[in-house]
């Protein structure tokens, strides 16, 4: 139950304070209902990470699985993670291939070719002339950027095709008129970049195909090919990727001898199932080796079969916590707590240290539990919290499927898409790893940029592919609201949307989502926006409809505070021919004008944001929707986080120490 008290300027009479105190004591005396979580399978992200951490291989089969359903904003909610026959077939196939990779290696793959083409339209270069670009050339539209999934760790060949640069109508030449439109016979210097890091450089010449060869690890990577030094050749308009060549043969890690198979499988099952396994259970897996050999297969074939059996076991694929048979809740065992903790912070299985303190029972000691939480937050694996939790909370996962109008936003390319999302992930991860205040999500005057974002944001001096921390003091940007990833996913393909952006703030920063729109709401007249009237004027006409006014009066003023950012997050002063009016009011009446004042207004309500983030993070941590029984705990956690200067670790520790996280309620049949 949530109690709101308007203090105003009057002093509450003593009898009211005593009544409030008595009510709070009554709430505290009520037995806590920790709720219960449905036994749930690993979602796609958890399955990929669990395979990597368990087997030590970079194989991500779940990328090709059917999409997971989401509930309450997240895709790890037990009630929506069903298991279809098609998905079970995927699990079987993935287990077979993963086991084969562990025992035999990835195996020979015939070289194949993939082709990537640049967008047909080259954007104007007036904002990024060649002479002002960084030496990598990555910020130039003559570069090529794409994502490619490499099946195995091996050598690959990249063959760029260079074409003439056709200057867009009204645009300046690439280097102020110094570069001819055709560059036949010109010496070229190519650089190949993998995930923002320079892999190799190659000299070439126009008219002669260049080949860039380098080793690439298995998995999906962002590939960029640009001119370096710079050489100012024609546009790279196509890249062919050939390979793999000279793939590493054999397993990446030593496999046990027949004498050590039992010990190996016992440890593998223990880590996969997140609890010790009995001798008889291990015997069932070692028996598969003997069965395979009795049919004429090798020891290695039998070992792969045993590993496959572990990977398709429900004890690996599902997170199962037995319900208490009594009507009252029960405390989790140390091993169950370890599993909850690892999937919360790492989206994966516990590591050896966490398993060790769980198996000896010391994880149930508050000091040991806190030490483990802090260790896990410092670990590199905590960046998965940025990718998985923050990607869904801030909705930047949707950036992968966003397609801004190439006519209106020709500067939007795959490198910019990658850079936008990476900025937000690094920003979130920095707050986690440095244990900063959660309020910095709203008003931090710093962010993380590479050269591509530096050019896009108009930040001088930010060059090269490496991301670095950048001071935003003196700029209108600050916190997640001014990051291009958030601004892009809260816009339409061809224009901004105060409605979407206002709803985003209500949903994700204030946790006060508006009701769904009524049916048959008339659409805006897109042809008039920025031409005969501004977006604000259009929305004011829309709000004149009484059916629409209620919700839009909440959303639109918040969204207007971000109107200076266009649909892909670049600053602007005008909406077409109309000057931007970025004034608005928060629910409650505080006025603001522009993004900086909007951030200040939101920062002035730290408790509202703390409650919002607490609810989001607890939903993700528990894997279930929150109920009215959880509200008191949410209020208490938010208050204690405020007392600890809103440190991120304080929020995580409060959630981990809550009855909802450390206990499990009974099955409804026993209640």
C-alpha cells in the first residue's frame, strides 16, 4: 500500500503523526509475502552466456532461436518463458554441436562469401569535411561499416570495392574541392577495424582489387573498412567477406583421458546444474561413453554424447526452486541463492568461487553475501547487466531494428547504430563498476564517445575508434535522456514524437505509465509538420480532442522538453521553418524549458526515480511481476538507497537482502 502525504506549509498535528507511526508499525508487523517464481527456462541471452561460461567456447546458438516473449518489460519473466517443440529441437541441436566443439573443435567449414553494400545515398559532407576528420577515416561516409557473424575463429579475407564519389546535390566535395570524383590509379591505404579496434592496414590501388586478410574470433563483430592517413580515394561501396581459412583444428581446451572422464563429467554437471551431483547421477553420464564404445564409436564420441546429455537436462535448461510444502514461505538454500545472484548480475551460471561459498553454506552469512555481490559487480561479467537489463529498461535493444528514414537522416549508418548503443552500455557499466549514484542516469555531465559519435554530436577533439569518457559541461546533453540511442528509439523513422518521448520518461524514469490510447485515434497530418505548422502546434490541435487530452497532457509536455533533439538525437534549433519551443511542465506543475531544465526538474524528484529504478531492477532480479505485497519493500529499499547516497551497489544489496530475493513463497495449492 502506498501512502502519499501532502505536507504543504502546515505542521501536521501530533495526533496525525502518531496515527502515521502506528500505521507504519502495523505494516512492519505484517508477515512478508516473498512471492514465488515459476520454474523457468534459460532465455536466449542466459543460454548463450551459460554455454560460454560452462564450456569455455564462443558459440552463440541462441542467436538463431525464436525470440523470447517479454513480460513486465523484460524477457526473463518465468510466466512467459514457454518451451515449444520447435525450441526444444533448437536446444537438442545446439547441445549436439556444442558438445562436438568441446571434444573435436569446430571442425572444417568450407569457405563461403558474403557481400555487404553501402547505402545507395551518400549524405552531404558539409559537417564533416575530410580535412577535419580523424586520421582513421571512420567518420567519413566513404568508409564502410557492417555487422558480420563469423562461424569459427579463423583467418578471413575482406575485399573492398571502390567506386567513384558522386557529390550530392548542394554538398561540398569531400575535401573542399581537392579530391577528384574519379581516382583511377590512385594509391590507397585501407584500414580494417574490428569492434572499433584497428586489426590491420593494407596498401592498394584503385582499379586493382585489394584483399585484407586477418584473424577474427568466432561470433558477431562490427567491421569497418576505411581509408587511413587519409588517402582520400573513392567511396568503398561494397565489401566481400570470404572464409574461414586456416581455422584452428581440434578442441580449444584439453579433454580428459578415459581415466579422468568421471571427474570431468561430475564437475561439468555440478557447474551446469548449479549443485553437487551424486555418484549414481554421474554414473549415468559415464555409462553413455561405454554405450557409444560398445557400438563401435570412439571414446571421444562417447564423451561428446555425455556432454550433450548434460546440456539437454532440465537441470541445466531450467531454473527450478522446489515450492515449500508448508503454507508459510521458506528461505532459499545457499545454492539457490547463488543461482539467483549469478543470473541477476551475470545472466549466467555461478562461477567456481560463488559455488564454493554456496556449497559450504557461508554465502548465507551477510558479510560473505555482501562481499560476493561487490566482487561480482566489479567483475567484467557485470557488463552483461548493461547489455541485458539496461538494454531492456532503457529500450535501446530496439535500436537494432530501428530504420530511420535514409532521405531525412542519411548520416545514420551501422557504425553510428553500434556507437549509439555502445555509449549507453558504457555509461551504465561505468555507474555500476565505479559504484556511482543512480541519479547520474538523469543528470550526469559526462558520457562515452568514439570519433563517430564525436562528429555526430559536434564535440570537437573526440577522434578515433576508441570510446573514452567525455565531459559534457557547457553542452545541453546530460544523462540518458540526451543519448542518441534513447532519442532514436523514442522517435518515428521520419520525425520526433513528443508522445513517444513523454511516454518513455513516464514509463522508465517515473514508473507512471499512461493508459493505452483509445481506439480510432486520428493520426497526425505528417505533411504539415515543419511546413505549415510546428510539431507543437500539431499536438495542441490533437489535444483539443477531449478523448485524447487526458493522457497527452501528461506525456506531451515531457516530450517537448527534448524537441531540440531530432529523430536520431542530433541538436537542432528549428523544426522545419519553425523555432523549437521546448517548454513544458512535470506532473505536479514544475515548469522547464529545454533538456537541461527537464533534467534538473527530474533530478529534483530523486525519490520518484529511486522507486522507479528499484521496481525495474527488482522485477528483473526476481523474474516476475511485482504485486501489491511488494510495494512496502520497494518503498523501504528506495528510502535506504537514498540514505546511502543513491549508490548503485546499495540498490543491488538492498534487493539481494530483501525477503523477496532471499525467500520463496508456497505454491498456491498449499496456501
